[in-house]
C-alpha cells in the first residue's frame, strides 16, 4: 500500500499539476479550464497552510489537496494525477488527506463539492463517510455546472 507524504506546495509542483490533462469528460478538471482557478492555484501567496503537494513513497508527485477553514469545517479541494485515476487508488488517497487534515487542522468536520457527473468520485467520498447535503449550480469553466456538496464529521 502506498504511503502518502504531504508537503507545502512549491512552484515546481504547481507547474506540474497545471500540465495535467484528464481523459474524456474529466477534462472538466484540467486546471486550464478556468482562468480564475488557474490563477488562484498558481499564486504562491495562497500556498502556505492551504495548498499541499502529495508525494508517494518514492517522492513522485501524485496529487494535491487544498484546505480552507470555514467556521470550524474544513473545505477540501483535491486532485489525483490523471494516470492514477480510475484505478482504485482514490479511496486511499482521500483517506490520507482526511487523516493529514484532521491532525493538522483539527476541524469539526469536512466539506467538499464535486461535479454531479463525477459518480466515480462521489462513490469514493460516500465510502469514506461523506453524505450528499445539497445540489447547486456554479459558474465555472466557461458555463454553469451542477455540483454536489458533501459533508462528513471528523
């Protein structure tokens, strides 16, 4: 089983993530699909205590997490390297992020939003104890898209 190590985001890691391209409908998650998201992700001022690169046991970059505290709840953003998706690694990756976040930030709970078409990710989150709390429309990637908000206690 892969061990994950969380390190502060750096310019090199951010540049690598920015080059990732997901297949098929998942191109929705390519960083270059939304200029505002891209700009925020690439801004080093936002990295401390928010953005973390995730390395595997041989120090290869395998993903990232973003953590933002909102009234005791930790809002998560995350990405797994495209070639690792759909291969049964998501649950361990997300579980590692939740464990890291619980120890570092001690939140009362977790929240995340996921595109409603991404049933694969929704199943992973549900297996880890998240429940669907609402569906909403959000402007992103040049249009309005449906998202599912999910929450979980610690």
